[in-house]
């Protein structure tokens, strides 16, 4: 069996198993605050980010890893591995997938780049499933096909904490921002085929959460998925409270609370709360 390195980016929320996995490597994105650049998860935590956002003089920016950063990583892995499987944040939300693809053409080791079409903990779930299949002896083609199949069953719904930050970061159009901020509309943002879109507009966060639970209920009745992921910006207690509410109706579900991280926080805001799951993850 080919010795395989796994690579992801810093938007992925990794559990303890993957953080300590000897064959998993992370390439960080960057955050620029008032002209000073920070490496996501290395130089800046989510808590530090949101504190700094309060006193910024200019709008924060995020930046994908350079082609050179991926090239350096892959060249380092050439000495220890036969191949690399890279699973990254949605290519429609970041140019990270493109950087990896370009770097792959500059190195000798075979690199397979997979666009997760999602972000944060769902990347963790995909990587773990891929590692499982690899240990079972599945071929690279079968692993890629299987991960892409699972990826395409993902549902994600988010209540964005700051429409202004999302708008300034170029992730929401001016019209959508205006409607949300001026008319007290709470949009439910979905991630469809890797891109953000407005699923529905409701008048309060309470009603928005009720609507999201309805989406969850419909999928659970149809697919009986085993786990879901609550995604949050800064306030873990909000995620924990929602988990307790959901656990009453869905006692068989494993519900995990996962922070979005600093890069996503730049665009979404500290009060962001969302939920995601794979209908096709066994």
C-alpha cells in the first residue's frame, strides 16, 4: 500500500485524533489586520481575532495559502511519502484549492486535491472517512469517488453573526446585505455546491432556528444520519444550549459543537451559529 500523506488547510476544525495524526499536515491561511499579517491558528486564535476586530482602523482581509506554500509542503513530503491526498475548504469560498492544484504540477510526488465544498468540522469528517478507507485497502480512485459522493450529500445552514462583515468580505451582495440589515430580516445562509446562498429570510433568530431544525428533521426522517455539527463563531455556550435543545428531539444523534476558526470568523462574525451534516456519511 502506498504511504500516503494527508493535507488540509487551517479552516478545518480538527478533533484530537487528527490533530495528533502523524500523517496529517495543515497549510494555514492568512489574516491581515491593519496591515499586519497573521497565520490562521498559529499567530491568531478566534478569541484574539474578535477582540482585535473591535478596534480595527481598516477592514480585515483573508488570504489563501500561496502556491509556494503548498509547493514547499509537498516537496517536504516527497522524502517520506508515495502520494498526497489534499482535502480543502470550498473552492468557491477560497482560492486554496487552486493554489494546491498549481503546486501539484511543480512537484514530483503525486498529489490529489479534493474540493470539500464545505468548511470547518465537515472537512474533519471527510478526512477521517478517507483514512479509514485507505486502511481498508481501497484504491485512490475509490477513495476520491467515495469522498466526493459523501461531500455532495452535505447540508449546511448558518445564521451569520455579522451581515456587514460578510458583505465587506465580498461573500454577500449589496442588495442582500441591505435587505438583511435595514429590514430586520434574518437570512438563513446555506452552502450549496460550495457557494453561499440565501436559503430563506425570516423575521427573528428564533424563527430562523426553528426553520433550520425543520430542515434537520426532514433529513433525519429520510436518511437517519448519525451525526451533525453545530458551528459557532466565538460563543460556545450558544452552541451548547442549541445542542441541549436538539438532543431532546434527536436523542440518537451524535451532536458535535465546533468553532469556525479565525479565517471564517473574519467574514461571519462572533455571533455566527450554524449546523451541518452529511446525509450520505455512514
